[in-house]
C-alpha cells in the first residue's frame, strides 16, 4: 500500500469519527432538552430517566476507556517493534525468534481487540433494534389512541350518563383562573424546571426567612447549599414561585366557588325531586338498567378472562408434559448408549484376555518343542562325537584322513507314493497360498536361533 492510499484511509477514518462525534453531541443535546421538558410535567419520571441515562453514560464511558487503553497499548507495542527493526544499533543484537514472538503476541492482542469490538457492535445493534421497535410500537399506540376521537357515541353506551353529564358541566364551567393555573403547570410544572430536592431546599430556606422578600439572605442560604446555581437562576425561580403562589390561590378560590355552586345546585335538585317523584322514578329505572348492563358486561369479560387463563394454563401444562417426555426419552437413549458402550468394552476386554491367553499358550508350546529339539540335537551331537573319538583311536596311521562310514538309511518303501506330492511340497504350496491371501506364517528358525528355556 502506498503512502497516498494510507493518507486517504486515515483521512476517511477521521472524517467518519468526527461525524460520529457530532451525531453523538446532537443526540445528547436532544436527550437533555427532552428530559428538561419531561421534568416540567412529571418530576419523578424525569428523575428515573436521569438515573438510567447516567448509568448508560457511565457504562459507555468505561467501555470507551477500556477500548482506548487497549488501542494505545497495541500502538505502543507496535512502535517498540518498529524501533527495534529500524535502528541500526539494535540490528547487531537482533534476535529473530524474540521478534517473532513479539509479533505473534501483537497479532493475538489485535485479534482479541477486534473480536471484543465486533461483540460490542453486535450488542449495540441489538439495543438499537430494540429501541427502534419500542418507538414504532409507541407510535402505533398513539395512532390507535387518536382513533377514539372519531368513534360514534354508541361505543360509550355503557358509561354512566349522570357522571358524563357532571364531567361535561365541570369542563364547561371551568373558571378562567383554573385554566390559567393548569396552563401554567403544563409549561413549568410544580418545581419550575428545578430538581425536586433543590426545590425543597428552596422552600425550606424561604420558610426560614422572616421577611419573604429578603432576597439577599435567600441567595446566601441557597448558594451555600447549592453552589452550582447562579443568582440569576435563583431570581428567576423566586419570580416564578411568586407567580405560582398567586395562581394557586386563585385556583383554590375558583374551586371553592365551584363547590359552593354545586352544593346549591344539589339542594335545588333535591327540592325539585321532592316535587316530581314520578320523573325521578323513570331516571332511577334507567340508571338501574344501565347498571345491570354494565354488571353483565363485566361478568362476561371476567368469564372470557378466566377461559383465556384456563387455555393458557392447559397449553403450559401440555408444553411441560411434552418437555418431560422429551427429557425422559433422551435420558433412556443416553442410558441405552451407556449400556451398549459398557457391553462393547466388556467384549473387547474379554477378547483381549483370550488373545493374551492364546499367545501365552503358543509361546509355551513353542518353547516346549524347542526344548525337545535341542535335547535331540545335543544327543545326536554326542553320538557323532563318540564315533569320531572311536575312529581316531582305532586308526593305525594318524596322518591318514578319517573315513567316516556312510550313513545307513532304512526307510519303509511305499510304491503308492510314486508320482505323488510329498509333505514338503504340500507345505510349500500352502505357504504360497497364504502369501497370496496376505497371511504370512511364522519364519523357520535355525537351531542356533531357537530360544532356550
């Protein structure tokens, strides 16, 4: 690879890294802004999200530190090997074996780092896929919830008409002060964007003051407990809290007025009910009918739920029974295989023992035969020596050579053996046949090579 290609590859890698860092910073800023918006609506949820994000950041930071440490160690080892190879002084004491070992260690280190990075990338991709699926599911749920706005009124036939009418009257009769307070809470929340603990400290410090508008003392108390807050933030929070208290008092008064009006309306309705009891009987009968319909609907839903749970339980029990049968089947198969292995091992051991006994018997027979042959040969040698001694003693002139008598052979004659194969020839033919079949007999030994007992 040329230097130009190397520079281009490094430049491309740096551009990709810069792009990833930019995307990471954008995502982190959007997460912080989302968490601050959630904090205005639900402080506990925002705290939980903060805890999860901190844990994730700590985990990612630890992993990043580990990866950077591994890469820096690999780079240091690579530079050390390069310095050993490049310097002329080190080439005088150059040891190829040690250099090869260092390179092999460096290669194994690089492969381990690569495997670890591939594993981490795989885990991150799975997390990304899970998050993407959750976001898609949330979007689908939002779309499903939005469909209920267009449903006809027949879908709400089981709802109590009296309760619906009361809620409608309450929503239409909302005072302007109540609406202003609710809008204020939707924007700022009950803590004004501060952390719940910080807001509680602010309330305690404000409660300790004799004069509520003694801002300088309040600043000194809060800065001692919360050094990360500036005077500007504290001033803004003080103004926000004053406005919050005003709107809350107005909201309380409006709710009190609404309760009083409802009590008056209730008294008026009671008086009218006393006058027209016949009309009230009709409404009571209608309400009773609706209650019965709701009770029947609830009972039907409970029965469906019980049936579904029963089906799930039966399915679960069937799966457990099938798993148990499979386990028993595998267990029996393993036991059968183990018995077969033991039987085979026993047969092999018995065959080996029989082979050893047979070999020992063959060795014993051969040794016995060799002992007999040696004994007969020694006897023949002794007879021959005796004959030689006798001839030497009986000859007249010692310079004459010894004339050994020709051996007299007396063998039985059998005319039927004429033109027939002898036993030696049959043995030779048998040897040739065994060689052609790949079976070799024991070699014929000389008398001197026969083992002695």
